[in-house]
């Protein structure tokens, strides 16, 4: 992994020429120009009047590199006077070669919006810090040596190098002639018996209550009592109204 970074370094890009461009004109020769984009930095070449399919530019641009962004976008357009410019093709320029070797003069293909071949563009790129980036690598780890499985590693001598691993193994201390304190016999064992394991299967549960369980309700249920006869019996006739005059129990008084 490279120790140095490309952040803030300068990259020199020269747009040399385009070849075999798709022709967007029917009568006259087209007037191409090239747009170069890197991050938020956009550059545009001059218009090659009557350049046709093989325009030449030879224009140089400087870009400030961004860590993690290692490609440049290139687009070729045809300049029009009375209408919008015609799009010819676009391409992606990879920077891995120029960042590692310091120089790249590759010719890159262009494509239309539908992915068809639209010609080629030639760029020359220089990166002055390529040597520092190429030589600034972290030191590699020492080689790993695996022991021979057929040789016992118990009696192998220590390595003959001036490393901490060449020190002789440390001898273990001799056992102390004094007994450990306090001695284990000073504490008698507990007089309580050890806990007995729980028997398996567990003891059955106690019997249930002696009360008989409730009897289920018989089915079908008992019939309901018969309803009273309908219609009800006739009521006695009402007395005549008004009541008939009755004789007074008192005798009339004489004149």
C-alpha cells in the first residue's frame, strides 16, 4: 500500500487530437471541440473549425488531484452557430497508469449516448510525483518460516540471530521448602453431610380432595312446565247499572 497520497498534487493533461469521429454534419464539415471534466473542474478546448472527423487541438490543462477520484470524463461536441451544439461522443480516462508510472499517452475510445462507437481521443498526461508514490511503500513483514512437521520442536536449539527470541529459556523456580500457609489440615472437614441428589423421577403429588367432583348436567334438560290454558275462563257477569230501587226499611210518617 502506498504511503504517499495524491491529494492536492498536480496532473498535467494535454488534449492532442481526435480521430474517426462520428460526423454530425450533412453538407459542411463539422467544428469539434473537447470538454475535460475532473471532479468539479471543467475545461474546454478551442473549436477546431472545419476539423471534420480528425480535429487537432494540442491544448494543455492542469488539474488538482483528489484522493479517491482516479478517472477523467471527456466529451466531444460539434459547435453550431444558429442551433444547439451536437453531441458526438464521450469517454472515461483512467489515471492508474499515469499515477504509477508518471506518463500516459493512450488513445481512448468514445461512445454515443446509446453506447455505439463514436471515434477516439488522444491525451498525454504527466504526473511529477509518480516516483515518490511508487517508492513510498511500507516495509514488508519478515518471511514466515513454517517448522518441519517431521522434526520435533521440543529439543531444537534457539535461533542464531540477535533477536529477543535467541535468549535462553527462563528456568522455572524450584519449589519452596516451606509448607503452604495455612496448611490444609488445619481446617477440618465440615460435619454436615453433603446434599443428596434429588431422586428421579420426582415424588408423586398428594391425592386430591375426597369431595366428589360435580356431576355433569343431564342432557337434554328437563322440560319446562306446561303453559296455562288459553283463553282464560270467562269472568262472572257484571250487575246491572244503575241498581234497582229498593224499599226503604222505614215506614213513612203519617199526615
